[in-house]
C-alpha cells in the first residue's frame, strides 16, 4: 500500500475572513463587520483538509516562512490530519496572507503573496515521493509561477509512476489563460468553476465549455455555485444540484468540492455519484466562516448522496 492517497503541491497561507458589510469606504471611514476569523487558507491547503476530513491520506508539499502565519498553518494542518513532512520552512521567506471580504453570495480576495506562495518547484516533487502516492493534485496554477514551467514534465513523471493527476486552475489575474494547451492532455481530472471553464475555452455556454474540455480530459467537473455542478466522462454528461443550506461564507467551497469528487474518483465511483459527493462537500463547507471550519466528514456528506 502506498503512503498517501493524494499528494498536493502548492501554496500555504492563512485567510483572514471578514463577513457582513465588507465593501470598504475610503476617506478614512471606519466600518463594523459581522465577524472576523483567521483560518486555513490557500486552495491547496483547504483542499488537503477537505480530502483528509473524508478519510483520505493526504500530504502537502509547499513552502512557508518561519513566522506567525507559517507556524499557524503547520499547526492547523497537522490538527486536521494532513501530513506536512514535505513542507519546507524557510526563515528567509515571509508566509503570505489572503484577506477575504465575504458576503452571502460573493466575495472579494486581497492576497499578499509574501515570499513563499509562488516558490514551489516541480522538481521538488521527486520520483521517490511520487512512488509513495496514488494521486497528484495541483491547484492555484496561476499563482504558482515557479511551479508552472516544470508541470508538463512532472505530470509525465507522475503518469510513469502510475499516479493519476487532477488540476483546479483557479482564476488567472492576468486574463491570458496561457499554458493549458500543453497541460490539459496530461490531466486525468479537471476541476474548474464555471467562470474559469468559460474563460479557458472561450465558449458561450457551460454546455459548450464542458464539451470542449471533455474532448481533452477524461474526467471534467465544473463547479457552478448555487446551481451545483456538471461533469462529463466517457461520453456521459451528468449534473448535481447544490444543497439547500444556510450560507455564511463560500470561501474554499470549490476546494471542498474537489476533495469530495476525488474521493469518488479514487474509489471507482460513477460520474454521477462523484458529482453528488463533491456538491455535498462544497455546499456543507459554506455553513461557517473560513474554508475548513465546516468541512464535512464522510458520513455526514454521504447522507446527501442518494
């Protein structure tokens, strides 16, 4: 048996989540918000926690500084059963931070990359480490500028070791959406949200975007917020509606979805059942502020997969 079900390589930083009337007013105006919480941030770390919460054995490879934010992240990840033995702590770097202004239906994110968020390199994922895992997951592609150049070779090395690959692109702040013509043929499971899928493909509808992506990737699941999700595999197209839950904060819901969907994928589930578990995990994660505080255990999420 391999040591890990999933290895994820990516960024490590906390989130400061503010909820309520969070649209700032300049001119030295002070506003009161409903809540403020420091929680596990970054797509890679939130995903790792969600997958571990479901019982998968998850390892995270990344960098952080030897500072308050880095120490907080390592302690919080360990508490959620994520293996952080592959994390490099570099005293010369600063750990980044994201400030999330969250409303019921939307959010704005202000990210300080620090010195560590974009320092992970593909060659740090060694063949020896790949032999210890079943699956490799990469998120926040556009924030990880040091990782980008080596990803095609990393994905080929992973496949040579029998490791499957998933990718969640997240948003491209530059708007260029470059590099995916090379990467997508090497990805087994692609997990964009609706806006990302439309931007990547240039399609006018989600159905057209799904068809385009499914022509390249074996498994595609597109997250669509309150509308749930839709996916494609082996000529099949399926959808799953979102759960009706009281939404407090949508931070990390897509990353929690990824954990649920990949649980199904790694256990040989059908597309429909994997989508339903992904949607359950994503929906349930929105019940409290922060990306990990309301993530569901497997038993709870399975109650919604019928």
